């Protein structure tokens, strides 16, 4: 598969590789996000040992690690016997003291599972054996919560030892064009709404079929890779996932406020609040607040959404209908998806528009210091971008409909913008309208006079 869209992460790795002395770079991000592909690209044509930890005993991990190093250094005794403990491993590296060596340990959390003290052991290994070498140590992990606990947060044993860290995020919407150059904007938005931009998901998409044919073959087939994917991933993070699943289903169905989640699940408020905090810490859900909030963490206006597109799709359509799918009624579920799909996509389209704004920021078309949604009891606005430097506020409306957007949508957006309390008497307002179908001739003429930005699909037409 072609390597796509990780230039920033590669630049960080190359920059630190050029430096002399010991380097330690943790890399983390959800499973299937492309961490291993990133590191393969980085270590190609460089002296490197790549070790993939597994769900085996500590003794077996050390034996396998010894085999990897024995093969690299042509140490056939080590290949056969392995390391007896971690301190022998660190001592071996110190004695070899190669001029430059990248050591990658993938799925570091599996080492933690085999020995809960492993992070402290690595701390001592770095301090006593590696800090004066030219080793470039990379610890990778898909369990975001465990990587933070063991490596990244202040109380973590390895905190303070890293020279850089990389969280590998999901790619932006426009990266899908690199995967599917033959697809148009609407088709790409359909793919994005279901599969996001997770490389391991996107590469399984059959470009010769439409979105519903792919959903039928890739997701609704009980033997497919995707059918149990979400359950598999969450069971790795959560010890008792049943109640979490109920909460995630509620959020995917549009119950986004705490009160709505409580009413839908029947759980106590304290239980819902605790579960939401855990899901937030694992980066499974996001708490959104109006972009104008001065202290988002303490805001009582928070609403929740699932971070991952495929998780959202799975909990909305697959999880509630598993019994039907299991008894062979996937046709019923596919019809349900078809009937409601455009409405489902319309919510995701707002995020596509937000990604477009970030692209415009990079290109210098827009200038802002923060961006997000805005809402109050009186109304909501799909996108609000604020520039503290110039006190400019951009107000955006996103329309995923079969009708062209007309003047009434623009005037309603103007009216709602006056509700936003941000430098109300001393700011410059600008307006952006996004449309799947396009704009009426009348609105195009108004936009020219009033300097309104019109975006048809992903193109600026005014």
C-alpha cells in the first residue's frame, strides 16, 4: 500500500534521528491508524531492530527479543537462548554501543501486561545503560490509555525520559483523494462517513463498488473483518464493556447531552459521568463545547460524540441490529441504512466542512485561532472560527441537501450570528456557506456584493 500523508510525523522522526546521543520517542494512536506503516517507512534503509511484543509470558518475550537481536548482530548463541532478564538486554545494548541503531518495540502495552513493573525497568535501563549510547528507542502502543499511564503523563515511570512523542491522528478528509483519485466529492464523503480515514479500513474498500455494496460485503457479513472489529478493539481497552456499549449506542443515536444519555440508558447520573470520563480518557468519545467557552473543561454546555467514524456507524446500525444480522436478515439492516444514510452523512458533512476550513487556513485563505461549533438555548451554528488577533468571526452553515442553497439560509445565518457573545460590539463578521448541491443565482450575486464565501462541495466558487 502506498505511504500517504504522514509527512509531519516523519519529519519529527528524521529530525531526532540526526541528533547525536540517546533518543526516546514514544508513538501511540488507536489500532489500525498506521503507526507500524509509519515506522516501517522511517526505518527503511537504516540500521534498525523491530520487535513486535505479543500476548505471551515475559520469559517468552525476552526469548523472542533475543532472537531478533541475535539475528541483527549475528549472535547465534543469543538467537538460541534469548535474554534471561531485561537488565541483561540493556547491558547487551550498552556493550554493543552501535554507532547508530533504531530499536522499535511495537505494542509496548503487551510488555506491561506480562510484567506490570516493565515501565520502571525501562526507566532504570535508560538511566543506567542507554543514556550515553546512540540508541534511538521507539516504544509504540495502540492502547492510548496505557501508553499515557506508563509513558506520557507526569506520574508515569518513563515521564521525562522522552526526547519527543508522536500521537498518530486520523488523517483529514482530503487524504482520501490520495487513496481514491477516481472518486468524486460525494463518494469520498460517503466513504469518510462510514470508514473515516483509518488506513487499514480504507484499503479494504472496493473502489469498483458503491458505498452500499461495500457495507453489505465488508460490514454486514458476519464473517467479515469489520463485523466484530469495534467489539474486539473495545474489549482490549475495557474490562467490563457491556455498560459502555449501551452508552456508546445512545451517543451514536444522537443522545449527546448527559441528561439525554441518562434517560436513554436508565443509568444513574454518577455512573454515566464516570463512564464518560473513562471513555474520554481512552479517546473513544469527545466532549464538545461551544467554541466561545472560556473554560471548556468546566463548561456545563458539553455534548458528547464518538471520535471514530466507523465506531459511530457500527453503534448506530450494527450493534442494535446484530440479532437480525445473525439470523440472516442483513437485507433488512441494509434497507434501514439506505433509508437513513443521507441524514447520517449530513452530520458527518459538518466535520468535512471543518476540515476544509483547516485546509483554507493552511493555504492562507482564512485566518483564525480557534474553530468549532457554537450553540445556546436560542440556536446553533455549524462552524464558528474566531481570530483573536483581528477580532474576526467566521460563521459557517453546512447544507447536505438536494436543493441549492438560497438567500434565506444566508439571512438566517446572519441572524444567528448576532446571538454569539464574542466581542459583540467590536468584531468583524464574515460568512461561509457550504453546499453539496450548489447555490442559487440570486445568492451568488449577493455573495459577490457582501463578500460571502461560497463552497460548492470542496471548491470555492466565490
